[in-house]
């Protein structure tokens, strides 16, 4: 069944330790394992300050590490597609071209240095590092964030930095990943640190909070199983996919500016919005509007689905340089900035996550399935992050007996999650293969333990 032929976690750990010994001629000082994740529901809500409901999976990166031989970092990887790298401590901020794997190491160390958890003194000692992994990259399982987290944990252990509160570390590393160029949120770093066997993790942001919710089914029935099918479409978020991804957070931030500006004219209906930094702040105390109230106000405020740059400059009263600073020179999309559809997705998805968390707490999987299916439609139609290959898998999942199927992760390719009732599992794989052929990559994932220092 395992198309990736996933070895056991201990096999990856052993591989990382062996690679370290063979490359550097001594035993590693520390060995860490950091898993990928699957997001059950809550897509592109994290950077908007609205909740997500992911879980950590068994597939992981293992990093073996030891103190270095001077002010440089020697990186080895068991996968031949990731060639060995040496990074000089003085050049940490001189990032390699987009998509190169040493960038994740640079981001981790720079992020820890920004908040004083590591110092220039630590970097002067250098590090030796070996990576082995059974977590595929570019398929929406958050392999890049897991790598940043694994490098960071390895560095903290090697330098014997006293334990850091895990929520703080997750926030620091979410910020650190911005060094790689994506303007993502904090879901991935949080869940790969906080994952718990047989639990989904409901995470909220600004401030970061996490709650583990057990997978169980009411009435003593077995819980459904979760399969992933791989669309084969790879969009490297730190490379070619960067603009596709970053356009969405920018549209959300622009939409919030327009909303705040125009909401001021609706003061009789909305409270003052001074403390609002993210869309989620409208829902949380002290503002505490209902999702419906925000959606209703947005429907009035956004008078068209898409806005040109010049129209936005007019609404916001910004000069060209203010626009450039805010957008970080992001090019104007030919179809304009789609503010209202994006925001409808974000607010409705935030509400769906709350409802799905309630359904999981009650063991009500049929209710969760409806929300998961609705999430996919919204990702496809309002956030526009699906593609024909993903749609084909979603349709095949429905024909094969899944109670819901949806893209998981950033989108534009990667994997589809299928929620399959226990009774339909025995036939599911055959029914999928009958539709999609033998080349289909289909595998089961289970909610697993988060990062571990082995
Ligand atoms: P993946 O699927 O790992 O590319 C990205 C972001 C998340 C979140 C999701 C969409 C990064 C590191 N990760 O995840 O924060 O926004 O997209 O829900 O940018």
C-alpha cells in the first residue's frame, strides 16, 4: 500500500546517524526527528489569524548533528538530489538560489539568532549535520518547515541551549521561514512540534494556542481512515511557486486595509478597528464580531470581485512608494487583486474549522466530512488553489467511497486527502486504482507524535 515505501522512523534515524559517521568520521552528538503534517481543514487561514486543524504524520526528517570544526557548517544529505553543502558562518545570510536545501538551514540559524537563542559565538563553533528522510518534498506535507524545525532543534541541542517553551519556538521558527521567501503562517512549525499520536491539533494564532483533539468515533464505531493520493504536480513554494503562494497572503493583507478604511464609514454598524492586525482579530475579543457579521460587512465593503492597483491606490490614498513598501514590489496580477473571494474563503474556512473541531470532539465524523468537502470547494472556487489533476483525484475519491476529499496544504498541486469510513477502506484502494491506473501513488497517514530528540 505504501507507494513511498516508507521505512520505519528508526530506519531514517539510523540512516542519518550512519551518514554522519561515514561523512564526519565520528558519532553524532544529537539526533532529532521532525515529522511532516497533513491538514484536515483550515487552509490559508493561519497567516490570517484564523484556526487550523492539522495532525503530524509518521513520515519525518531525521537530523544527526555535532559541533563543527570552525566557523562553518557542513551539511550532508542521504538523498542524492540534495548535494553536500558547506556554509560559512560569515555568509549565513547569503542565501543560495531559490529551492536549494541549505537555505532552510540558514533560515533556522538566522531565525534563532534574531531572538538571541543562538549567538554569533555559537556560529563560530560551526556544526556538522547529516539528514535522512522518508518525508517527500513538494507534495503539501510541509517537508520544508519540518526541515527548518529539525535544523533548529539540532542546533539548540548541539549548543546545549536551555529548553525553550515550545509555543515560543514554533512562533520563532514560523518567522524564521520567511527568510526563505514564503509569507506563510505558523501552522506547519506548530504542528510538527506539537503533534500527538491519534490526535488532531487545533491551532490558533496571534497568540499561538494549541489543543489536541482525539480521533474517535461516537457510538463505538471505528474512526475513519485517512489516505493521501499524490497528484504528481510539484510546485516548489520557495521557487517557481513563490508568486502563486505569496499572492494570496498579499490579497488578504490588502483586503484588510480596504476593509479597515471603508469600515470607518460604517461606524454605526462596526466597532473601532484600531487593534485589528489580522482578519482573525475581528472575530476574537475585544472586537468579537460573529463570522456572519464580518461576511456581511465584507459583502457591502467589497463592491467588486477584483481590484486593479490604481483603484486600490485611490481607495487607500497611498503614494507609489507606500504601495511598493507594502506589497514588497509584488507585480500586479493580470486579473487584478481578488479581495472579496479570498476573504470569503478565509472567514468561512475559519468558521468551518471551529465547527469541525466541535464535530471531532463529539466523534461526529459525518459532520466533519461535510465541512471537509465544503473546504475543498472553497479552496477551488474562491481561493483558486486547485488544479485539474487535484480535481481528478477528488472526483475519484468520491467514486471510491471516500466521505470527503480535499487538497491539503498550500495547493497548486501536491496531495489530496481522502476521509474513508472504516467500512469502505477494504475496497478503497482497488476502486481508486481502477479509475486512475497502477501508477497512482496512494498511502495511508496516521496522526503521530510530533518532534522528538532521540
Ligand atoms: P505547505 O503546504 O507546507 O506549503 C503552506 C504554509 C502554511 C499554510 C499552508 C496553507 C509555509 C511554510 N507553509 O503550507 O503556513 O499557509 O500553506 O494552509 O509557508
